[in-house]
């Protein structure tokens, strides 16, 4: 059992540090991707299949993490999985065969999936026990961590630090964050003492929340992978300007999450979820129909601001449902949502090939409308 008496003041700090760690490791991996491509001597198609290995590892690990957190508690699972991230990042900068890289990426995906589920469960429980809106701030730390990780790795590489040494430096820094955070990680197990199942198929309201999470992550992955090309094809932008599409999106997403908890306390989760989805929809419409590339970039600013608080609100809602234990519900929603990150960009590519990239982005706009329309019925059923 646990209660507010076991929630210490440093639990919030620990949760923020772990979210930052998760963002740092993914941000640090991004600049290593082109180096890995050159080191392995593979083409874009083979690289895409290799990167898919990480997603497969995460999707396989996420459902099992619900069982692990119930059996051993968030502290143990986060400690082991985050330690795995610290160990594997330098390996990603050094392995020089395709088979070994594939195996390393699967392992990296497994520990990243475990970390993602357990840190979001920690966040749900800390927020629920505090009785305050905290989730947006936790996710803001993930976004800031991504900026810190990618920027730090880029700086180290630019001054001539070898890739393996740069990855090792960042891993040591992440390990320090983990050591500082560990005392504030939640140690308790399943609340009711029942032995949890290893896997439960999500259904009902949990599946509905997962579907909304999938739509939000689909839009995020779409902007990440296709935003620059969309600006070029739809508006004839120069490639140097097109590169700012995701930058604009990421900036307003981070800012939106930094202020998200205040907005949630002021307006309530339902109202903010509807407004956020409508703002993202307006941003996609602006990027589609405004006549210039610069104006389309403004649309991506709106999309980032709109999407910023959708996932945090949905994770909070997941922790409030009584249809499944929190650990199983969080794992289910993350797993379903993560499909949007993994399969979404490929689906957008297929739609763009069959029709046009503008049509694909119009469907992302429709996805935001679905979230806005579905928000109240979903809230009413939790």
C-alpha cells in the first residue's frame, strides 16, 4: 500500500530528472544516426530498417513493464532500464556491423520502452497523490532534455571529440542524474497486493485514450519526419528554410509544456484538451492553405503549441481510470500511442505516394478534430 505519507518532496524533482534523462538519450542519439550510417556503409533503406529495430524493441517491452513495475516498483525498474540506456548509448556510437547494430538498437528500444512506461507511471502516481497538475511540466523536462542531448552531442562532435567519447561523456552525465533521482523514485509495488498479469489487452475507455494518444503521436511524428519536405513541396520553400519546420514545432511544444500545468489548473483538463486539439488543427490548416512558406511555418508554431499538452492530459486521464490498474493502463496507452510514432511516418509516406503530401497533412488535421470531438465523451466515461 502507499499513500500521501510516503510521497516525499523530492519525488517531483526525481520525476523531472528521469524525464530529462529520457529526453537527453534520444536527443544524443539523433546526431549519431548519420555517423552510424557512414560507419556501417548502408543506404537509406537499410538504415530505415535498422531504426525500426528500436521501435520494435520498445513496443515489445512496454506491455511487460506493467508487470515489472507491479512486481518490483518504479524505483527498481527505472534504475535498471535507465542504467541500460547509459550503457548502450556508447555502444551505438561504436558498433560497426549491421547485425550488431540491429541487436543493439533492439536492446536500446527495450530499455527505452521500459523507462518510458515506468517514468510515466511514476509521474501519474506523483501527480495523483499531490492533487496538482504536474504532468505537463514532467513532459517539458523530456523536451528540454532532448534539446540538451542533441545540442550537447553536436557541440562535442563539432570540437573534435570522437563519437564514442562524446557518447560516454553524456552517459556519465545521465548516470549522475539517475543517482541523484533514485532516492525520490517510488519503491512500492501493486497497490492492492494482487499478483498482476504479465499482459492485458486494453479495451473500453483505456483503448479509447490510447487511440487519442496514437493520433497525437501520429501528428508529432508526421511533423518530425515530413514537415521539412511538406514545406518544400507545398510552398516551394528553400531547403534551408524548410529545416525550421520541426524547430518551430519543437520550440512552441516545449514552451506549451512549461506553462501547461498552470493552464490546466486555470481552465481544467477537458477544456484545455479541446482547445489544444483545435489549435493544432488550426495550425495544420494554416500550413496547408496560407500562401507562403513563412506563413506555413507559423502554422507549425501553432501545431506545436496545440499538441504540447495533449499527451500529458491523456496520461493524467489514464491514471484516473478505474477500469484498469494504473500500471497496466499507462503501459497500454503508451504502447498503443507509440504505434503512431513508429508506423505513422511510414503510413504518411504511403498516403503521400498514393495521393499527395498535402492530403496526408490534411488527414493529420482531421486527427486533431477527432481528438477535440472525442474529448468530452472520453472524459465522461473515465
